[in-house]
C-alpha cells in the first residue's frame, strides 16, 4: 500500500504532534528524504520518539522502514511524472494498469484536498 494512503488513513486518529509530522511530510515530501529521524523531528517540532511512534502506528517497524517506503513512493511518482506511465496502453500488464490507476486516483485526491484547502 502507498505510504500516502497509510498517512491519510491514520490522519483522523493522529495526536496533535503526529498531525504536525504528517503536515510537514505533506508539505515537504521531496526534502524529507534527506532528513534523519532527529532532523525530521526538529522540522516538525516534535521528538524522535514521536516520529517512531507514528511510523509504527501507520504500519512500519520503525523510521528506517518508513524512510525506505518514502523513497520508493517518491521514485514511483517521479517515474510516473516523466510521462510514459501517464496513460494506460493496450500492451500494459494487469499490474501496470493497477499501478497507473492507483497513482492517478492518489493524485486526484491530493489535488482535490489542496483545492478545498483542507488541512491535516
């Protein structure tokens, strides 16, 4: 499951500090990949233990696994943004079609959220 989906599913249950982390990640996904757990905590005005608790609550063993998922998701987004995955092709496999539809739905939901001005 995509990391952004996990974050959105958990968002309504998140504590105030956890919402701060989620908001920071939403607003700065490209920059977060370079941050250590300590730096992420500083930038989101929380503590490293809060970051670890959030990672575990959204289904990861810890920050390293969470960070790997973030890197993977950003790579998929970049690849899709390059254009060759934008449209479904006749020769696409079932897995490729599912990935493309999921990605487009995720982008659509994110754009709708931004247009409506919804905050985390």
